[in-house]
């Protein structure tokens, strides 16, 4: 792998490398212009310096409006004016920079294998490439040369007269190793010089050439050093590429989730077609065990669908007519017919993959620091190499050949490969791992910020609670049963459009109670409803409605022995047999955040129903886990009344709550938290209503974003499923990612600095600089970053 170019990120015009992720998919022209976007796969572009050469090539093409290089995933996104240039010119510019384009978005399906998978080049393919073969041949000649030099010195003498001084047989073998193994290095070094990039390819080319030149200039053979550089660096490049491919495979697994074919219903028959040929409105057939090919709505059939690839849910979700399904999810058992609602490339899975690829655009603070540091590091080490070479014989007393070797070794160490790649490879590993667990992180900066927040603010409705009213309590009175109360309540609420009425009807339907004949329905504004049930007037509503009807709510018979409390005849009863609804039962239920509905006739109370937006079962454990992970304060922000807010806050265990807040007041509360906690504040909400507060927070986290365009677009981080328990996992993953990035940067700098300082004293041979300073550290930081893929949501 080539290392980061120190200057490439500093000199790019900002409008050329930004915002390309907001365009349409490859090959699609916008409605307002002739702009076309291409997404190209350039697998050999695996670091910032590689990207710099590609960008230099694209800068020379007229008609390109924007481009974005993504070295960690090996992608290039280009937007160009179709009237000024074309696809061939764009591809030609990239290939002219020395990198092959193996795939474009428009013909990606043609590159897939028989299972519908679309890898650009599997990691195993690296070791079967032409470069791997040349490296192996180079290694053989290097080994033979060493054998002749150290074992068969006499043989060298026999051939010396034939070959001429000072070129011995071993040196000849070393030269063959340089010629074979150094081809790719010299080629890449040429493209680096062409684009004025001071990267590892250029530095290695200079180092090998310098070793050969010094052999002729000083009469002391440095052919072994040149062969060692060519062979070991080529091997290091292969090793790094294989390591990078393993990192890329985690993202490729997401891309491969969606099948490349769909079975479309055509009249009474079916036809198998590529997914690109399926239109919105088509009906696709999904049989048991098959992947759902497109986002859509079930129009026929019932089945359990494994949605874990999208939402991270561990248990399959039952789907029936009218339910939404997502591309890439798996139909477990039943037969489904799905009406397609999103075109190929515009479904939930495609947007997730695109956003993960584009996550590299939002660079972390550490990544920005590394790039600034790299701008000075490489030139400084090159200058140091020159000083060591020129001044070594005078200051340190080394021989000229040794001084040259020391200078060449420093050139090998001059490229900041490992610490430049340490952050982006960690970001890709972390973001991809999160996506597999149903969490979409839209940039490395958001991942970094989430890992350091000290406070988390929660919206109440739809976040800590389910966001849907449901019946929590049914209290039968005066000899009635629970079914009796639900029968009356359903009859009264069937025609009501109020959410409370819908919740009561839903509970009655679930209990399968008998119907009652309903007549003369009437809504009593602000109090409740009235209707004749089987000819008898009934009421359902607030306690105040029955207080107006003349009931004494402080003495209501709670036993089921047939006793009746009426307007005209109320008997005082033993305290054990009565409920004080007005001062005890109703306030107690209301203190728990519940809404109380009384049901009865004009002269008899039949029962009491409590309705509430239930707290999510996982809410309390989520708050506890966040505190265990190190979050200093948790706060609930809600527009609900103080009584309900206090009850919910106590139940879930948040440290503080703020009630009766308007949207702008939520923003103010978040601003106060941001001022108080310098390391950051996360705001967790369920969508549009919380968008202003989420935007104000350091990190905005949206709940249940799968299939919701607005939530996907507005949130920094989206929990794809409606599962709050993923929040502690997210916090842990982000914290681990920050630790990994710090480890990678620190280790890379220490190893490079330590080796560089030891070189002038002869303690670092060239082979050690190649294997430890370049390849070893790059492979090490990549492997360390891949640990993030093992952080699991299970067990939270």
C-alpha cells in the first residue's frame, strides 16, 4: 500500500472533493442539468497518497464538477457534465494515474458471481496476482544470491573473471531480483513523480535507484540492499493490500445482502429478472428462505422475516398484509407477495451502504490532525535523510557506503503510511460493525463524538416510551367483570377517533369480547363520549364527567358481589369494600402517568380503565447501562405534563427531567447541557419533531429510522430498529473506536520516531525499516482496527 501524500489534502480545491455524496447514483442524470454521477471501484487505491494521484489525474479532465476519493473502501465518486466529458475520459484519467478501474455502479451487477455477490477482488486474489508472482520470483533470486554470498564464496571467485569486477554472481542474482521485484515499484514511482506526490512509491524508487547508483559511485556493492528493498517492499505491499481487503470485506458483506435477481409476478405467471429491471409498483414473489429483493409493502401472505441485516433485531418479525419490508432481509417461512415501493439503488439497504461509504467524508479531529502532521513529517524526514547521508562521515564517523545506506533507510521511514491510515480504517471498521448491528453512523466525526459524550438527553414519547397508547389497567366495579367493562367501553369508543378510544377498542378486540348494539353516539367535547348500548344510555370519559352526573366518587363499591352505587341511593360501606376514586385511586394512577377513563350508565359506575403510553421494557436497563459505561448525566425532555413526566422519569431512572417543553424550549435545554458538558451531549429522539434539538446537540440519534427518509437524512446516527437497547452498544463501540484510533496513532508515531532516531547509529537495517516501519505497522493498525467488528450488541 502506498502511504499518504503529505500535501494532497491541503491543496485540493474544496469544491472539487465535497458534497458529491449528495448526488444521484452512477449514470443518472439530474433533472436540472446534464450532470452525471459515477461510482467507480478502484481497489488498488488504498491510501491517501494513492487518492492524491487519482485526484491529480481527475483535475486534468475538463467537465468534472466534483469528485470524492474513498481510499479505505477503494471507491471514487465523480460528478461530471455530460456535454463536456464522458465516462471513458473519467476512467482514462484514473487509469492514467496508474490505477485500474475494475467496476462502475452502472454495470456492477454484471460483475457479481453466481450467488449474486459482487466483490471487486477477494483478499485471496492478492496472492494470485501478477505482482505476487513477480515478488515470489524476486524472493527466489534474493535467496539464491544470499546463498552464493554466504555459502559458496568460492564459486563467486570462479565466475569473477567471466563477469568482471566488481560484479559477482551473487550481485548478478541480486540485480535480477531488483529487476523483477522492482517493476511495480518503479511504475508507481513514475506516476508519483508525474503527479508531484512525495509518497512511499516515489521514495522507494529513489531508495532502490540510490543503492544501485551508490554501488557504482563508491565501488562497494549495495546490490543486496537494493534487492532487499525491492523484494520486501513488494511483499509488504501485498500484505497490506490483503489486510485492507479484509477490512473492506466487512462493508462488502452489507453490499452482498441484496440479491441481484427478483421473481416478478406477471399476470398468473412469474418471471425472474435482474433487480434493476424491477419497477416501483411491481409485485415480487418471495418464497420461504429467500431474500427480499426490494423495499416494499406486503400485499399477500404471512411470514416471519429476519430483519437483522437492517435493524439488528435478533428475533424475526411477523409480517402480514400492509406491513413494510426491506431489501436484504430474509423471508423465514411463509409465502409473500410484495409491492415494490423503492427502485433498485434507492432502497433502505442501498442508502445504508452509500452513507457508510460516504462516512469517510466527515473526518474526525484526530484524522485532521494526522493529515496536518503528515504535511510536515515526510519533508522533515527526507531532509534528515539527506543530512545523515552527507554529514554521517563527518559527524558520526561512518563510511560513505554506510551513510548512504542509513539515508536510504530513512527514506523508507519517511512516509507516514501507518498513522495516516490508522484513523480511516478504524472508522470504516467501526461504522460497518455498527451497521451490521442495526446502527447507522453517518461519519467518523459522529463516531468520535459519540464516544466522548458526557450527557445523554432523551425525548419521552416514542423514545423512552413506545409512542402508542395502550390499556394498562381495567378495574371492574359494582359486580361487573373485566369483560363487561371492556364490552361497554368498546361500544362507546368504536366511533371515537381519539387515540385513547383506539387504545381501548384495541384491548377489547384482543380480549375478544362480545359486541353490543350502538345507537345515538355523541361526543362530549373535552369530557368523553355518550351512546345507547342495547338501548341503555352509557358514558365513558374523565372523572369530571361522572362528577357532573352526580356520582360521589369518594365511595364506590369495589367488590363483585352485585352491589350497586346509584345517584339516588348511595350507602356508606365499610372502608375495605369501597374505593375512594377521587382522592386515592384516580390520583394514584395519574401519578403513574396514566389517563383514567370511567365507564358507566346514568346511575351506575361499571368500571375504570387506565390508558398510558407504556415505557419501553428496555428503557430502564438502557439508562443503567449508559451510566455504567461512564455517562455522567441522563435527562428526559418532554412536552408532556409534569405529573406524567415525573412518573416516567422515576420509572426509567433518568437523573433529571424537564416537562411541558415546546420544541424551541427543548433546544434551549440542549444548549444549556452543551455549555455544561464540554465533551459533548447526545440527543436521542424519534424523528422530525425532535430534529431541532438533535441538530443542536453534539450528536443527534434518531430512533426507528429504517424506511424513514427524513430520519436517515437528519440524524447523525440512526438506530434502524425501534430498539433503545442499542444505545449502550453504540456508546461502547464509539468509546472503543476512540481508544483504537489513539492506540494506532500513538504506536505508529512512536515506532516510526524510534526507528528514525536509531538509523544514524546503524541499529536499523533496511529490511527492518521495511517490515517494521512500513508494512508491519500498517498491518498492525489495520488488524487493531478490525477488533471493532467484534464489539457486539448482544449482552447489552
